[in-house]
C-alpha cells in the first residue's frame, strides 16, 4: 500500500499566549491509499483540527504535512487551493451544497471550477452508487438530509480525488440514512479504489472503517486496524474513564 | 451591581451601532450623500444671493440719492420675439451741467456724475485653440471677458465720498492716455501697472497705459464684469456721452432731511429726471437678480431631490438586508419576551441614530461639495459673483431634518417586517426565499400604474385624452413620472425573467461562475431590483439629457442648413454688449472681387403707436441669403420708396394688413408714414419687426453699425477664407462664420448645458454606486458559508472575486438598460410634445447610449471591488465550521 499523506510532528496551537489552546500536540500519522480511515475522539479532542490541517484548510503551528511527498507548508494559497480542487474531496457535517445549484451541478462543481469537462462515465457510476439518479435536477432544499449528504459524497468523488475528507458526514442523519451513507462510502473504497479519511465520534460509524485512530487532548491515543464495533466502544470507554 | 436601564431598547440600539461601525457607514453613506447635495445646493444659492447683496450695496455704498433720466418704455419692450440682434439703443442721458446745479441745492454734501458704457479690453496672443509654437498665433486678437460676465467702461469717480472702487496698486487715471483695470481682469490676464492695453470702446480700439489696478467693494469686480475706468472727460468721449452722464450720485448732509433734498432735486426737471433712494434701489436690484438665480437654485434642488430619492431606495434596501442578517438576534429578543412593538421601536431608534450621524456628516460633506460645484462652474465659465461660501443655520437644520425624516421613513417598512419575525426563527436555520405571491401583486399593481401613465402620455400625444388645466408638456411630464413609478414597482417582479435572458450568455462566457452569479441575483429579486432602480434613475435622466441634446443638435443643424443660404455670416462676437459691426467692414468686403452677393442688416429703435419698436433695414440681396417666407404682398413692391415690410407675427399681433398705413417716429427724422407692401416670415431670429430697404433711406446710412452681414463668395476655398479673415481681423469684436461654424456654435452651447447637467447627474450615479457596494457587501456577508464551501472545494480567490464582479455587472446592466430605455422613451415623448414648436428631429446617438451603459457597467464593477476582495479573503474555516 502506498503512503499518500504523512503528518510529521504536527502541532496546532490556537490563540495567543495567555489563552492559547493546544489542539494538536506532536502528532505523527501516515495515511495509506485505498483505505477507509476513521478519526475518533471526544468533543474537543482535535479531530476536526487534524482533518483541516491534513486537507490544507488550516495552517499548522509546527511540523509538516506531506501529500504524495509535497510539503503543504511550502505552498501558497493558490497552489493549496488547486490541490484541494484536484486531489481532495470534501464532505462536511452540514451545508455541503450550494443552494442555487441543482444536485447535478453541485456534483460537477469541482470540475466546472477547474474548467474541465466532467468524466461522464465515472459520474454516472457514482450517481448510480449513491442512488440519487432521479433527483439530479433538484435543488438542495428539495432533497432530504440523507440525500443531500449523498450528493455531497458524490461531489467529493466526482474528480477521482486522491483522498476524500469527511467531517461527521453522518452527524445529522437518522440511523437508516446514516447506514446507507456509510455503506456507500465503504463500497467506494472497496470497489472504486478511493481513499477516505473520516472524522466521527460515533463508534457505529467508525466500525465501517478499516482503521480507527483515537485522539485524546490533541494526541494520538490509539491506532487500530480492522476493529469491531465492540472493540471500538470499549476503547472509547476506557479512554474517557482515564 | 447590575445596572438597571430605563430604556433598554435605546441602549441595545446604541450598542448595536457601536459594535458595527461598518454597518453604520454602509447605511449612512447614502444619507450622507443626499444631505450633502441639499446642503451644497443651499450654500451655493445662499452664497450667490449674499454676493449679489454685497454687490449692490457695494454699488451704492455711501450714496444717498441717485438721479436718473426717466427712460420711456423704450429700452424695455422689444415685442415678443424680435430683438435678439445688437441694437443701437437710444438711452436718455443727463446733461453734465445738472451736476453743478444739484451741488448748489441746500442739504447736498456732494454730487458727481457717472458715465458707464460698453468697453472691452483686448489682448494679443495665441488663441486657446492655437499651438504656441505657431508664429501665426501671436497676431490673434483676443477680446477679454470673464466667463459670461459683461464688459464695461466707466468714469473714475474723484469725489471723496465715492467709495465703490479702491485702487490697490498704482493711481487713478488723470488724462486720456490712462486707464485703470479691475483686479479680476488684471489677475486673470496677467496685466499690471505700467502695461499698455488696447480697449475697444464704441467701435474704435485705442491703446492706453494701465496706471492702476482697482478693486470693487473688496471683491475683484462686480459679478466678474470687466471694467475699464477712465478719467471723467475721457470716459465721456469714449462712451458716447460728450457733455452728458448716465446718472448722478448724491450724498446728503447728515442733518438734512433726505426727502426734502430729494424733492428739491426732482424740481429741477421733474419731466426728465427721477430721484431714487440709493439703499432702496440696491435692495430692489439685488432682488431682481436673485429672482433670476432662483431658476438655477430650482435645478440644484431638483438634483438634491433626486439624490435623496435614490438615497431613500438605498437606505431602505440596506436596512432590509441588515435586519435579515440579524433575524436570529431579533427573534432571540422576541423569545426573551420583547414585544413586536418594542422590536419595531428598536429598529426605528437605530435608524434615528444613523440618521443623525449621517445627516451631520452630510452637512460637512455638503460644505466640501459646494466648493467643488463652485469650482466646477468656474471651469465651465459660468461667471457668478465671487464671495465667501455661506451656510445659514436654517439651511443646515433643513438638511438635517430632511435627512432624518427620509431615513426614518425608509426604515419603517423594514422595521415592520423585522418586528414580525417569529421567536422560533432563532431555533430554525432559515433561508431567505422570496414570496412569489407578493411579487405577482407587484406586477399587477406596477403594470396598471404604468399603463395609466402610458394612457396619460399617449393621450396627449395622439389627442384622445387631455388632462384639464395641464399644458402638453406638463401632461407628458406627468405621464412619464407615473410610468416611472409604475416601472419601479414592477422591477422586482421582472428581475428573474430579465436575468434569465442573460443566463445562457453568462453561462457560456463565464461558465459555472456566471451561473452562480445569475442565480444569486435571481435569489433576492427585490434586493437586486432596488439596487438596480437606484442606477436606473440616474441613467434615465442621463439618457434623457443625452437624447434630447443629440436631437436638439440635429434640429439646430437642420434649421441652420435650411435657413442660412449664404456662404458666410458676419456678426458681433458678443450678442448683448458689443455695439455691432462697423460699416467699414461691409464696404471692404464689397470691394473684394470674390464676394458675389452681400446683404447688410441694420436696426434702430423707433416709436410706433407710442411704443418702442425695432425698425430694420436690409439690402435686396438678403432674400437670396436668408430664407424668408412670403405671406402677403410682393417683394417688388417692398423695394419702393415708401413701402415697409412687416413680420408675420407683428402683423398678426397688431392687426396690420397689406396696404395699411403706419406712422413711425424716427429719432433723426420725426414722424414718417409708410405703406405696408409686404408681410413675410423671417426664419432665423429676426433682427427687427418692421423692415425698410436700406438704400431707400438716408437716416439708415448715417448709422455707423451693421447688425449682421450675409454674403456669398465665388469659391468657398482656403484662399478666399484667408482673404476674408485678413479683413475681419481688423475689426475686433466681430466674428466671421460659415454654415458649419454656425452649427458648431449652436452645438457647443447645447453641449455646455449638457456638461453641467452631466456634472449633477453623476452625483446620483455616485449615490447609486454606493448602493451597489452596500448590496454586494451584504450579499457576500450573507453567503459566507457558501463562499467558504466553494473555497474549501478548490475555488480560487480570483474566481470568487470574478463571481462578485459578474453579479455586479448583472445589477448594473439591469439598471442601465431599464434606465436608458425609459430615458429614450421619455425624450421621444418630449420631442413629440414639442412638435408644435417646430421640433421634428429625434436622434438617438448609439455611441452615447452604449458609452453610458458601458460607464454604468464599469462603475458597477468598480463598486464591487471592495465586496469582491472581502469575499475572496473570507476565512474558509469560519465559513464551514458548524455552529
Ligand atoms: N478557531 C479556533 N480558535 C480557538 N480554539 C479553537 C478553534 N477551533 C478549535 N479550537 C479548540 O481546539 C480544540 C480542538 O477542537 P476541534 O474542533 O478540533 O475538536 P473536535 O474534536 O472536532 O470536537 P467536536 O467533536 O466537538 O467537533 C478545542 O479545544 C477547541 O476549543
Ligand atoms: Mg469537530
């Protein structure tokens, strides 16, 4: 398996001296291609911060992030933006879609911005997989929350990115929709050879992943391969007990 | 300790404002501009009034009584239409012997005579349109004139009580080789004491030495007029007043009764002289000029009104957007138990604070603006008297009150809407969606208003409906205003269809960014529409001004071509003050072999039915050189000795018909009878009302001046032109023009007017641009999340900026096209309405139209710069983080 993202001695401090919060403290992690990784931890443990730093949305305080060997710290805003556009896909917890664009336009938005023609065959494949083919001409406010998140997932994949970052993608969904979305994400990794890094605090969601990283107070508390849901729950409990 | 405040809402309102200075600025910008225009207009007119008051009290300072000759109605009435051309007036004057007679009257401290007449300084130098390296230019004669102000010659008053003029450099004139120049002219043209200067007084230029520079009542010269001040005897000779004066100033002893002295002076010659109280006269004269200026003030106030009107649109818009942003906060207040009424008051009191701040700043800006307007008018050669800028307290208060009232009124609707926010909003995540229903109602209401406007307008143009007691023009104006209001009501409901027209185009050119921008402007049609409306007002007025001027120019060109058949026209350069064309010029021209046909026009004032009337004399050739229309009688008969020709309008007015006998009182000849043999129409500005053949009448040969000369040449080429110029250049104050030059002349006057109008209208465009900046800033603010999301998934900063620019261009195009369309339509209607007065030309200049649409779009994009930059700098994480 090829290493796609490497975080080295990653530290992120928010705020000034007096009121500073260390959100990430000397984190070292490698992320591999074609793998579904979940990042877990209690609220405030630094999950979102880690994701934002890995995706080049936020600047790190010290340490470096290498994407396919390229140091993100050495890039300017324009180059970072282009990496996000061409190599990354995003699914956020809410407000993923542009309200004035239809589902289809939202899915092809990253290619449109890049001024490229979307790969129709590929998009058809994804659209079928997320099962929203009949809703393509609807605007986001005409879609259910679950459908919206699936459209967002489809958008995240539309450009065949190297990595898809998802922050609590199922956080706003009921258990059925949530299961559908996660199943889809898992199948995408298995069948379409995608790579996903997902933040969640839900052990059920995390159980879909092949690897689960746990954060505590900005540090990596554990790193598990193929854990079962029970293993995850017990680890979460043991971490919160301490 | 917890503070308890009796008026918590006022406090919240104030805190809100303090927390968001940008918000205050955005909302108040349009109040500031509107109020500043009012204040500037006011300062400007007050200052002018003040300057004229000073001027006239200056004219009569230290003088108690003025003795004038009684002018019969002579100098005033010229009939309705005639008398544009230079006429040799027969002003009555007073014999200078009367001065000593008056001095002997008991109670008179001193008396001195004043002589005043036309005189103009001349300098030699390169003409403004001539490059200085061209040696030919040096020989050009330039008549010095300060703007449009008149040029005078006068006697230097030697009485110790005369305090009008004060020497600031040098000394008074003492002999017929010396002159004193007013300081405005001296400064403006680089003259100083010791220089030689040529003065054109009467028809003969003569050269003098400047012995002094003088100031009038502490300003350079009255109203910017140029003054050549000679010693008394020289002035009498030069200004055609030998042995005479124009009026006599009298100073009365302190202990004498002014009315007794006045009566005593009147008794010298109660038939020929009138004695007036100088101070009363000053007030009267100042008043009459101020009335003339009122027209200008009205225009200024109209522009102020437009600015305020545009401002009200923008204020309302801004309030609405600001409140939309604060829905959550307001609904929280509601949830906490604040009543609807209290929310309403909260918003209104916020607007009150803003109104006060904005109006105050507006007053300050207005002072600055008035300086700009004043300098601007100077640039366009609008000679208005010099003087300090005056801001009266009442003007400042009026400005502030108007600003406050307009702002509060504009905030009422948004405030009502805000007070209706439900306490539940705070919990819901609401999206602003337009209400289709009310847009439909708008469409219906707006269309019916516009249709009734159209009915009023077309009713008068196609005569199927006449509003009682309105003139054609007034009815067209009324119709246009109703249509305008109707369209303003409709705009929000046509925003979507309008923008949809551009969808495809924008999608093709700009791709997804174009799509996003068009969708954004459709999302809030009201906001888009009211922002565009502000621009629409400006462009309606601009295109109205534009089309009217191009049409008027076309009209002028058509008229000149139709009416002037001669190759060349010679006229006095200054229509009002120069005395005319010395007759020597026509002699010289006739001697040229190139001149084939020439006609002279002369005029004099005669009495007819105890009224003054302008009697003209022409050569036979005039009928070949100027278009005239035969009404009755024949030209052949007109050439006979006792025949007289009468203009149609005069014949109609006075019921004169062919073969009637008319008796004229001619100054040099006495009473003389003529028989009406010819009634005709003079298609240009007629130089007189009655006409004789020049060669038939001796007394006209004695007149030393022609009013106009028309002539043809064998070959209208460069060589002929040079020959003609050589002759004409020897006659200062006289201009030679061919048809093209006459057209240019007319056009440049129209253009000057247009430039002034543009100057004022651009203020309304400027206000509208603030509106665009506001709307876009707030719309960017509203879309923080959206923009953050777009940035997160890889949209470049540049692309975000472009998206805002594209959106702005849509708003501007919307406003510009609506405005231009309305403007063109309104000017078409106006010209239709003016058809009776001979207006037939309706010309829309495509260049001008597209130029202004282009300017509007470009300005819209400029207005979008700040919001665009702000949008592109937005913090991505803040935008996507979930609250
Ligand atoms: N912009 C910011 N400024 C200051 N502190 C911040 C900022 N963003 C996050 N933090 C702090 O950094 C720490 C980690 O925050 P982060 O958002 O990464 O947590 P999280 O694990 O995603 O929590 P949750 O599960 O609640 O989303 C927290 O203590 C948080 O208060
Ligand atoms: Mg988080």
